[in-house]
C-alpha cells in the first residue's frame, strides 16, 4: 500500500467514525429529553462516543506528516 492509499484509507475511516460520533450525539440528545430513558444506556452511549473521539484524534494525528529533526 502506498502512502497516498494509506492516507485515503485513514480519511475513509475518519469519515465513518465522525458519522457514528454524530449519530451517537443525536441519540444521546434524544434520550436526554426522555424522562423514561435508561441511564445505563445513556452512559454506555457516552462512553462509546468518547472512545470514538479518541480514535478520531489518533487517526487525525496519523495524517500529520512527521517533520525531520
């Protein structure tokens, strides 16, 4: 795999993760409005959202080229 192919794959993964992160954000917001919402479910969704944020940050840093010392 070439460098540009790697970057393209990372960009595709980033797009997928960002979409899932946005979807989770919307789901958490909807559950926040529901007084009958299960708190454990909300906690799990928030934990997954944080995990996705960390994955996104790692992939974004992988796209930054290393600078020679």
